[in-house]
């Protein structure tokens, strides 16, 4: 998972100021304008051949943060579950990575059938799949980059967040281990 995702994560790191500026714009009331621009940024960095359409939803479902519909080439971001800018950015990165996986043919096949378990069928199995682990790693790493940069720019937040979120902020959070729990990497910055 790390070998497949690191070159793309490093491309984002190399042009991080541009992403951070877009993230700063998310703090306003212009989600419908900014979220697609962030998806375009990731589509460029992840080399997605066909930029997906992007929809903003306000769904009160705690589990679903975003989706990628390969048939419609559509990313949907649920902003109700992403109260933090870093969380929204991480979700956009995650779903854009799914677009890359699909459009570049990175699917898992068994007997010529795509082997993929949706979260609604078996959530634990869904999270363990290589396609989900890759997308989760991308989303968590990029979300954490945003958090670390926020703390670098606003150091007054450090004492407030130190106890509860410090493993994720410092980058010691490992999304590839079962016990760390993918969901717990998101925090309110």
C-alpha cells in the first residue's frame, strides 16, 4: 500500500501551499465552489485521466463521509460528517484516489469479476480491502499534513489538542494497522 501511494502523497507535499490555500477557503460558506476545486487539485496530482463530477451532500449518516460512483464518475462529499477542514480535504483525497483506482484499471479481479465488498455488506471486510486501505492511507496522510501545517501556523492550538489527538497530529498514527482504526485519524482542526 505504501509503495503505491507514497509518490502521489509526495507530489501533494511538494505543492502543499496550493492545497492549504484551498483549505483556508473552505472555512467560508462556499463549499459548492471550493470542494470541486480541491478534487481537481487531487485529480491532477493523482493523475486521474477523467476528472469526476463532484456533489456536496448534507446527510446525517455518521459512517458515510463520501463516495465515488464509478458508473457516474461522481464523487459525493457528505459535509455533515466532516466538521473539520482537514477531514473534508482527507475525504476528497480518499474519494479521488478511488477515481484513480477505477480509471487506471486498479481493480481486484477473481474469475473476471471485480472483487470488492461494499461497506454496507461487511464494514470490517470493506476496511481491510487493498483498494480501501490505499484510499484510506491517502486520505489520512493528507488530512494529517493539513493538521500539522495548521498547528505550525497556529501554535496556540497545540495545548488544546495535545492530550486527545497528539498521535495523529505528530504523524505517529499508522493507518495500516488494525488497532489504530482508520476513522480515529480525523480530528476537529
